[in-house]
C-alpha cells in the first residue's frame, strides 16, 4: 500500500492555525456585540467568551486525534472515529459561521458579504483539517504488526562430515639446537669423522652420531665394523 506523502503538511498547519485564529477572534468579538435591548453598561458573560474560544480548538484537537492515533482496523473503529469527529466539526462550523456572519452584519457589511465571508474561514479550516488527515504518518495497528511467516520450503541441511575422512594434522616438532649444529657442521665437513664433527659442533660423540645422517655416520664413524676379507681375496 502506498504511503501518503507528507509534502505540504506545514502549509496544512498554517491553514489550520490561520483559520482557527480568525474563527476564535470572530467568536470572541461576536460575544462582545451587545444585544438589541442591552443597557449601556452591558458586558458579555465569562462563559460566553470561553465558549467562543472552545469550538475552533475542539475541532483542531479532534482532527489531530483522528490523524495521529494508531486506530485498530475494522468498520466499527472507522465508524467511531468519523462519528466522533462529525459532531465536533459540524457544531464548530455552525457556531463559527453564525458568529462571523453576525459580526459582519454588526460592522455594517452588506448581506452578501455577511453570508459568504464566514464560508471562507470555515472552508479553510475544513481543507486544512483534510490535509492533516491525508498527510498523517500513522503507526501500524497492533493487529498488523506481525512478522512475515517463514517459508514452508524445507531448508537445505548440510551433509554430516565423516570424522574418518578428515586429514589428520601433522604435528611438527622443532629440532633441537644440537641437531641443527651437527647438521651444519656435517654439511661443511663432508666425510669427516664423528669425533671431529662432534668437537666442531660442541656436542658429545653420541649426540653427533644420533643426529648425523645414516650414510655419513656409517662412512665417517671410526668405530664402524670393517668387513672381513673374503677367502678369495685372502688367498690372493
């Protein structure tokens, strides 16, 4: 549903304030018009002055209530809203018209002006009130504040991962510092005896023998057993 535009809402308030001010001023001024049989010291009653101010203000307040309250949906609530506003607007329009017309006649205006002049004020208030209703930003009723229903389509389920298929992570153990030293010395001194490599690396012979490659340890170690000569070679 397209939301009503709020453009021009300021002018609607200006129109309502202008029409209401003129209507209040005319009502108050009319309350001071002496009756035909009034005495020279006649003054209006306080209740009449207060009542003349009430009608335009009541119309404005009723319009704001109708526009701003988040009314529930339904024909009953719609009827209550507009049936409540109608008497207020009708009474305010009639009182404002009669007071304005009577004031213009008291000021000596012609019959046509006295009858049509108040219509402009009432028309301005009706138009401003309608604009306020049309541009009102209503909050959604509680009945409409419902979360959208979730889709009935089944959600895809991720396939279970077999723990046996997981590739085990190899744990890398850092090499000791002595192994690094032995490897460096062995690389610089290929074919050197284990004792010499151990002395150069600053480790014991057993440590050097542990970290030396097998071929190097076999060739370079003086303690490696010497194969016995075959009988054929000994006979020669």
